[in-house]
C-alpha cells in the first residue's frame, strides 16, 4: 500500500505530524493508496499519480467538525473531497454511519485514532497530581481549571492558534508552547489526565451543519442546539494511556471513549465539577489502588498503534 501525506493545512507539531504512517508505505505498490492530511484530498499531484490505482483510501481525522463550515480554504465541501476515493476511514463512527446511509457510492468506515510507538515516553516519576492540555472551549473546561487549581496541577496550551477564552485563561497555564513530545513527557510525570471527548462549535456553525441533507440523522449532531457540542475522540486518551497516567474522562451522552477503552478497567468517569474534585482527591490519596487501571490502559493502547492501523486497512478487518 502506497501512503501519501499532505500536512500543509495542519497546525505545525500537532497529531498528524507524529503519525508517521508513511514509514509503512510500499513505493512499488500500484494497487492501493492511502492518503492522509487534510489537503491530501485536494492534492492534484497525488490524484494524477494514483489515477489508475484500484483502491483509493482517505483517512479523515477531523470529522464531524468539517461539517461546521459551508466551504473550506479550498472552496470545497466535505462531500466533494470524498468523490475521488473508494473508501474513507473516519474517527467519527456516527458520521460514517450517516454517510453510508446516504448511499453515495463509496464506503465510509470508522477506525481508531492511531499513534506512533516512538511517542511512548519512558516511565517517569509522578511529580504532579493532575493535568489538562488543550484549549478552553466551554464551561466544563473552565470548571476543570477551577478544580485543578486546588491541586499540584499542570495546564499546558499554545499561545497561538487559540480562541479568545483560551487567551483569557493563559495566566493559569503552567506550560505553554511545548513540543508534542515535551507535552507527552509532562503527562508522564502526572498521575491524572482530564479528558473531554467533545468538539465545541459556535452558534454560527449550526446553520452550516443544517444545510446537509438529513443532518439530524447524524447522531453526532444531536446536541448542536443548546449545548453546542459534538462527540470527538481525543488523542489525549491515548497519550495518557501510553504515559501510564490515569484517564479521568467526562461522562457525556455519547461516551465514545468506550469504543476503545473500558470504564473502571482502563479509565475512570467523572460527571461534573464536584465529582471531578472528589475523584482527583481519591486517586491521589490512593494511587496504588489505581495502578492496575493504568497498566490495563497501557496494554489496551497497544492495539491503536500506526502499524496496527495500517494492517487493519490493508487486511480489511475494520
């Protein structure tokens, strides 16, 4: 399988830059091609090069967010991008089902979010109680920062490519602009990682979503009015698991985490800010009682490596 990437539209040093799927590329292959990186679907050189390939595959790791815009920077809609391909592998199982139901002449398949084994940090001494890394997009994130402030916490984010709320919260950040590997190493020094498997949208995005035929039949769009969120598996779950850090995951109406990890065996749920505070206190006071969950999650994460990802697609076992 030939693997081609175009990361020109990605934020530098984010997830796609560390997948390294191309390491598994077979350059002499003229049968199957896998493309990844947002603009790979728009890359005319790639399309011409692989015009006669029998199997054309696209890895989509941003669904369902892509439907929140009428058009992107290339002036295209998500469906238009898919026209070139026979199979689209997506991290959003709800969007895959919705698009398959439309019978568009191609197959949409849900798949896990892969990570490269080279990212796995060494086992490091736990220096901090709890960490959250990422943007501040909703009330639950603000509650998280408020709760974490009572502990020996780490909050890391960027000072660029961030929204206004994250900018306001920068004084609470303990680490900014870390490299991808530095961030994972910091997670490895922390007992608990807080995770919200949610993608927030702005009110102005809702009309764009509603332009799509039968939009309300996509389960991922079930809460765009009111709460303004969609489910999206976050790679920070993998990043905590491979760092032997306990995943403390917000329980929502989708609980997409359960498609990859098992609650109480591989991670722990919390329900609200008060519960988050209580769980952090209990875990830190009784860390030994949770080490088996940490070990289980590490072992489970080994199912989601890039080599397993490539093998799954080549062998058609997804």
